[in-house]
C-alpha cells in the first residue's frame, strides 16, 4: 500500500508495554496469525499505512524480543524516523505510565493531535484510522472516537487541550474517565464492530491464529 500524504503534526502512540497478564507467560503481541506474522506487526502496518505523520511504539523494559521483532519488520520506517520506539521504564505501574509517556512525547513534538492505539487491536483498518484523524484535523473536537454498538471504543484521537487531563490519570487506567466527562465535545465515528476487537485472552489468541491478512 502506498502511504497517502501525511496529516501535519499528527502523532500516533501504540501502547505495547502491558504485562499481557491474561495470556501469560505468552506475550499476546507476539502471537502469530495464520501466516506466522506477530500481532504487533499487523497493528503497526495498519497505522504506518495511514496518514499519521509520526508513530511512537511504547514498549516494556523486560520484553527485548518485542523490540527485536518490530525492528526486523520496520527497519526502513525506523531509519526514516517516522517510526520511533520508546521503553516505558515504569510500565509495571499500569496503563497510565504508557499514556503519560505518549502524551509527553506528543507535547515535545508539538503535536496537533494524538491517536492512541492499543497494540492488541490489529483489525482496526487504515480506513478507520484515517477517518478518525481527518475528522480530528478538520473539526478539532476535544476527542474523536469510534462508536461501536452504541458505545465509545478505541482507538481515540486526542486534542492537545486534553493532554493535561490525561497526565493526571494514575494507575492501570487509560483515558476513559476523561472521555466520560467530555459529552458533546467528542466526535463519534460509526465503526464496524468486527474491527474493534482486542485479542487479550487465550481464547481470542486461538481465534487470531486462524486469521489471514492479505499482506502478511
């Protein structure tokens, strides 16, 4: 796929520093699809094929294989600087540690918007990612998110006006509490529920192993 023109000052952070406690000792992000491609690779492919300008993968300190896999698949993007890797040294303190790392990186990069993606959602299409980011770029709401079966889902694109609130989150929590208080300030994009699946249990990983992606 040829990457379309980037949306200026758009950042995406991919949260990959979780403990995978529900699939332990296996790291869910290394789980293979039917062709043997690790899950994290498909997630990153979808994001790198989008219009996002900069992609930051946030990694745990104790999973060197995860970083090695990413480097082996995305050497060109890493050399070009479009894909960046960062280890979250305090990842054990919960999801908020990765959230904070991503927000601070986006702030340092003077990001106009920040797309927060979960590493275990490899079915989120590039089309949906682009729709979310384009909506955020053109209308600049507090946040833009997909709507699945009447509920707000992931991934979420954040306006910089919300960064300070995200940095106040603690423990093993993401931005859901912030979203709940935004009300009509969120732009919601209807999405196919089949895309918004996280593969975070042994049963779901078994399903994932049967999936074939066109370019894997």
